[in-house]
C-alpha cells in the first residue's frame, strides 16, 4: 500500500512522541521493584483503569474480533467469552478487593499469604512462576503475529518481498515494532507503560469514533443486507450456528468449519462453564493482576476494574463494527477474488481502501497505540516473576533496588527475544489465542478456584493441580504440531479440568493441611466467602468482633446483572453502526436498567466499605 506523505508523517510523529514520553517519565519507575512494577502504589484508580483498558485494546485481538463479527455476525458477541471477557465483572464485584488485600507484588508472591513458606508453598510459588512465564511468552507471540499481519498490509516498505519462511516482510515489521516499543517499556517499567497507555487510549478512542462515523456515513442498511446470510443480525442461536454463506462468500463457511464452531451450543456451554470457573479463580498473573495490585486500596481496586468495562467496551466495538460494516459494503469483491482469503487481515484491508488521507494516518497511529499498549503491558509483567519470585527470594534477598531494576530490564530483553522466536514459528493469531485461552488457561482454573474457597486446599495440591494441567496443555500443543492438524483447543477443557482436579485432590489429601496460623491470617485479611468453616470458627473464637463475609449470593447476583450490563455495552455500538434502531433502543433500555441496579447493589455498598 502507498501511504500519502501526510499519513506517514502522522505515524512517524506519533511513534517519536510516545517513545519520548515513555523515556521522559521512566526515571520515576527506576528506584526499586515496587516503583518499577507497581508504580509505588500511588497512581489513581481511574488512571490505572484507563491503562488496563488500553492494554486490552490490542491490535491482534481487534483483528480477531473484526474477523469473528464479519463471519459470525451478532452471534460473535459470545465468542470473547472464551477469554472470558466477563471476568472483569467478577473482579469489580469482589475478586479485585480480595486480591488487593494481600498487599503483594506478584501472583507468585501471593502464594505465601495463602500457603505460608513450607515446601508445599514453595512448590506452589514455583508453579505460578512457570505458568506466568509461559503465558507471557504466548502473549508476546500473539502480539508479534498480529502486528506483523497488520503492518505488512498497511505500511509501504518492503524488505525481502517474501511471503513464506522466517524472514518475511510480515515478521521483519513485527521485530522492528516490538523493538521500538520495548525502548520505554523496559527502561521505565510500569510508570512509563501506564502514562503512555493513557495517552494512547485517548488516540484509540478518537480513532474508534472516527471509524464508526465513517461507516455510518458511507454505508446504508441496504448495502449490507445482500452481503450477509440469514440470521447474521440475530445474536441468538440454536443447537447449531445456523449461518450459511453459500452464494455470498463460500470461504466463510470453511473458516467456520476450521474454527470448529458449527455446534455452537456446545461451544457456548464450554465457554461459559470455563469462563465462570476462570473468573472465580481470579486474574491470571499478567498485566491485569499487576494493575489491581498497583491500586492504593481494595475499594479502588474494584473501581479500577469497573472503569475498564466502562471505557473499553463501547469505543472498541464501535471500531470493530465500523470496520466490519465497511468490509461488508466494499471489500467483498476483493475477498472473493482472493480465493482463500485471510480473514484476519480484514482490518488492514478496510483501512487501505476506505479511509481518506490524513484520517488514515491518524487511524494507523491509533491502532499502533493499541499494539504498543498491550505489548508494553505484557512485557512489563514478565521480569517480576523472574527477579522478585526467583532471584530475590531464593538467591539474593538483600539485593539493592537498583540492581533488581537492572536485572528486570535484562530479563525483559530475554523474554522479548523468546517471544519473537515463538512468533516467528507461529502462522495464525487464532491458533495462538485459542491455545492460550482454550488449553493453557484451562490448566489454571481448578487450582486457582480452590485456593480462594476451600480451607483444606494446600500448597502441594496447588502445585500438582497446576503441573498436571500445564503438562496436559503442552502435550496438546505437541500433538497438534506433530500431527499437523489444527483443533479447537476449547474442546480440551473438560479433559484438562479433570486432570487438574485429580492433581489438586491427590496433592491435598496425600499431605497435611496448611499451617493453622497462616490460614487464620489469610482468612482474617482477605475475608472470602466459601468453605472456610473450621478456620472461620477459630478466627471468631480469637476475635468475636470479626464479621465473616456472607455476601456470596449478593455478589453472584451482582455478577449476573453486570454481565448483562457488559453485553449491552458490547452490542449497542454494533447495532448503532448497523443502523438497527429498534435493537439499539431496546439495548439502551437494558443498559439504563442494569446501570441503575449496579449503582444501588454495588457502587453504593462500595462507598461504605473501608
């Protein structure tokens, strides 16, 4: 694609500005580990919320969401539950407050507050480190694949002209852009990441509104109607997906078959069941957890996650809907002519042909911001587990703050290299994403649910549950690579869950319960609901004034209301861009009602919390 000089100037100017801001504020994050990874726990919750939202507004995920909305229509609103996106609701209702009360630096360090410091606790600690680092590598490969596919279509320069092998233009672009973003993420740590993410999210929001307005102006409902199959506008479904692209774009049917989503009720059930368990398990050890731990207190931790949903969903889906509508209206001849189109490249395809000069440079800068936000947040999460949870804990507890920050930067560079190598060996955004959320996160679920809600669960149970689950996820990946066949990793969830539960129970019952004092201290500080009867009785005996948490039913009802609220923020911008006014009015009504319910049932009660 040939970009106008004005567009190129805007893009280059954006990169220079963001890197300069990141390097300028980097001095604030270089004092010690607490400042490097958590910003000294001094940043306001709304700033951290915008930063967290910006990190989730990644370009790889946006390309995937455009792909699924184009192929699956409004039924695609359920597919992000594979992450699950509704985990933000669990976090804002109760999980963030529980986690923040632990007052630690990383998810691995949290193990000490729950299991103590015996051998089982140490093994649990190490298993979280392994999971976190594998997860970071997977997310870096995911970011690598997305930015490469985007840049090779949108940017005008060609390096080798190759489309296969390792040194393709796509991969070279990815290496260059990852390296550029790493400059400030590695030097300044979380402060640099958060400040630049707030600036980037401003650009992203303006970008999203611009794309939505362009689609509203250029596309009429009639232009879309003859390019979509029956049922595309309806979010509801039966036993099967019920979409047939024959006579419109037959290759879309092949994409659905490759995804393994034809039996949509089964897929929905697996996503929802896995999603609820994953949400009850708390956040995975990544940038989302890091921002919760960086808040000033438990109340602000809950508000921060509420902020994420408010500022993220509407603008992101305004962008996704706008790009999809433009693709349906203007890109169908190109997609048909390609024979076997790569639907993950719909986003850059639309921008390359449907956005005017000047506006295009602005939009590309916004999408570059999406990539940089997610990548910087992911990379910043990695060294905490190596430096704080391995080096400092087991090798050099007395290391100075400056030395630990220096080692953190070196660790970031190492994981950047590993992530690039894994990205070079990957062919598809969807493949990486589905292994992460379908297989690897399945390994995370059982042990991390039990640690919150069952007093008898110990460090050995946690370790064997995590190891058996992670081992199963890696085995699935190896089988897929050896066989040369691609499977929907979501189908592995029941098997990995069973394997992990067996590991949890065996490790727990073959070893004694955890230290009684550790259990009482954890329960008193965090005050979770669940199966804590014996520990609760001891805490009340020691302190009759203690008030146990009996809000289980209240919290779960709030979660149900919150999920409907979140879905309203997802679907409203889509139907607005499609100009489906009756749907839009109905959804807006649902949004108003659920917002009012949450104010009374959640926010007003939160205000009274200490």
